[in-house]
């Protein structure tokens, strides 16, 4: 949630940042400022009434102690009137505050100056590309056919048991999936992240805290009987560990990691782009989360980007890094970098990670603060990233490492898989 003080003090900056998303928020921002002015006026009136009530209450006590019963009773009548006024003003103040909060919750984060303006992914900026991939001839078979040939993933069984987008991994496919999870977690822990095993369901407050709720795109699975949501990523439970927390000083750099299944309805997905592992309703992911001071947030972002690059390079995958334009940047993010790996068999780039900086947007919702050197309460900055999401990594590994004698396993994974090659005979 955008800070109201930021809107008061830097209105044009806020409008410009939202315009990068192709959102003209002039009407909403003007309405927020108008309501805010009314709210502050009512707040002042309430404080004056309460101060007057407090003064009269003390005077009543003094009059009673001096035996001036009549004067005291007269003032008691006035306090009753004041209390009625206090309740009326308090009701108006609360209604104004709720209206302001509702408008603020409807606005996405303000894009940073580095974010390019654009409507969709066609305006994203490629800022780095590294590695090579085999030719289409050398990697001719797509992963869904490889998975069937080698008995690694059963898409049809998933449809039978649950529905499309819920595959079964089996045999060496299950081992490879587990190996990727273990490797990504170990690398995160080695980089200083504390590992958590988190719940897979969260309450409404947690969803609101990280910006997934209100769910405008209908991507979250909801269980009405329990009023709980299946997590779309470990970001939600991990970041909410610090909801409502006031850190005692600025001497912190909090690094969390966790592996979870992720659940996304992927409403509106169809066609060739959803075939095989390209788009699933349930998938595995290792997430990294950072909570930082404003001064260290950019350094943390660069460290997270380097961490994801290291993982992709160790897997031997060709990748590129994109800076997302405003129209393609997620609701809560101030800036996002996507990582894509190249699938030679499909002749396309597959997104495998998003690394985002949220600045104070999430912490304002979470009420996550720290005390600075002057003992003043300030909002923390939050960041998160996929390190990594497994389905498309698995797809690229199978497709790009296929050969006449089977599918080769990257060296960094063999100590986890227990085999170096996937074959029909293993």
C-alpha cells in the first residue's frame, strides 16, 4: 500500500510512477487527498473535544471536592453533550479513514524510475543474456514427449486424479524434482538464508499483507468453509512472519528461504503455452525473501539477482534477464526482473524466476517497522524472488540435455539424484 505521506508530499512522483503502468490515478489520488484533508480536520476536532472533556472532568472533580454540587452537576450535563459529540466525530473520522484505506488498497505500487513504460511484455527490456543452448536438431523432442518416453511425468494420470495442470512425477522424474529442491535450498542456506517449512494455507490478513488480496485476477484457490487461501508462493507465509513486528534497531538484514508447493488457478490460460510443464496449477518452488532497511534494499536486490544467475549457470542453462515494463510489473512490486531460460525443443524462452523489490508497499500493509538511529519508527523494505521455480527448469533441463544415450544430469545435481543420466534402463 502506498504511504499516504508519500502521496501528500510527492503527488506528481506517485502519479508518474503509476502512469508507467498505464494507470491515470489522478482522480483516485485527488480523492484520497481530499478525504485525507477532511480526516485530519475531523481528527483535530476530535482531539479538541477530548481535551475539553478531560479539562471539564477534572474541574468537576475539583467542584465536588469543594462542595459545589450544583456547579458540578451543571458541568456533568455538559460532559454528556461532549461525549455525544465525541462519538459522532469519531464515527465520521473512522468512516473517512476506512474510505482512504479502501482507495489506497486499490492502487498498485509506484514503479521506480528505472522501470520502462509499456503496456505488456513486448516493452520489457532485455538487460543481459548468457550461455548457449543446443540446436533444434540436437534437442528436437519436447519435454512432454521425453517425460512419456522415459516415464518421468504422467500428465494423463494427473488429469484423472485431479485435473489438467496437476501432473504426477514418478521414478527418476520424482528424483530429479527432489534433487532440484534440495540443491536450491542448500545454495540458499549457503548464501545466508534461514530455511523455513511454512504452512501451505494462509488467512485473509496474510494475503492482504503481501498484496495478493484483494485477488483481482482470480488466481488464488479459496476454501470458504475455513476462510483460508492456498498459497500462490512461499513469499506470502514467509513475509508474514514479520507482520505487525517492530524491529528494535536498524542493525538487521533478514534473509528467509523456503520450499513449498504453489497453487495458482491461472485463470484464462489456454493453448500451446500451457502444454506440459509450461503452466501448471500446482508446482514446486524455492523462494528467497529479504527484509531490509531502505538504505540496503538495492544492494539486497543485486545480491538476489546474482544468486539466481549462479543457479542457472551451475545448471548449464542459457538465460536472459529482463527488466519488466510498468504494464507487466506485478501489483505489489516497485521493480521486477524476470529470468528466462531457453528451450531449444520449443524454440522459446521460458520464465523461471521473478525477483522484485517492493520498497514500503508490503511493509505498510504488514505494519512492519524498525527503529532508526533516532529511535523513530520507519517502514522496512521487502524483496523476494524465485530461486527457483521448478517446472520450466525441469522442462529446459530435459529438452536441452537430451541425447542418443539418454538425458544428461548437470554435475551439480548428481550427488542428489544418485545418477548421471536418465535412460530407459535405469
